[in-house]
C-alpha cells in the first residue's frame, strides 16, 4: 500500500491523495505497467538491493515516463516491511528526444527529396546540354554551308564580272 507520496506525484499523475494513500500498488499503477512494477518490487525484496528501471505509464494526466528506483526497508528480524521508491519524471526529456528523432526523420526525408530533385534536375540539365550541343553542331554546319554558298556566289559573281571586264577591255 502507498503510505505517503509527494505532491509532485499527484500533479504528474492527475490522481488525488485520497485515491493513492492507503491504496494497493496494483490499484494505482496503470495495468500496462503494473506487472512490470510489481516484478521489480519483488526483485528488490528478494535481492535486498535497490532496483532501477525506466517505465512508461498512462495516468489520468496523460502518458508519463519515469526513471524509478526502489529500495527495500527491513525490520530487525530481516523481514521487508516497506519499499521506498523515487520516481524521476523524464517525460519532457523523452518527448524532446522523440521530437528530435521526428525532426531528424523529417530532415532525412527532406534530404532524400532534395537529392531526388537534384538528380532529376541534373538529368534534365544533361538532356538540355545534349540538345544544346546538337543545336550548336547544326548551327555550325548551317554556317559552313552558308559560307560555302556565299563563297561560291561571290566567286561566280566576281568571276563573271572579271570575264565581262576582260571582254570589254578586249573590245576596247
């Protein structure tokens, strides 16, 4: 049975002093944690040593995480009469770790999406570069053909002018 407890325990759990003091541990500790807690209590009594563990429990005030230490107290005849338990509430710490893990997961997802976008844009850039290279070659070929055509036109035109000039000089 609970003989006493701290005010913080009541705040954290959402229970009242009347609900806890005098009640059996099995009536106060929520069912998912109950068997584990009682087993740790039994281990402390059996070993005569403090026992420590972490637990997660769902109380009326919500889900709480705690680091628990229980030490048995024996009477003069060696019979365990009491257990002294200390619970350090680590809920904020656990939630901060969970938030950090969630943030890391989100960052990993963003990093993956960013890498995918970079790969996609790199592929598009490579395709664009290939098209640009093909267009550049096509433009160079067109320029060469045009130069050749102009050269041929100029050559033929100049040749005609020269021949005509020679004929006129010959006539003159």
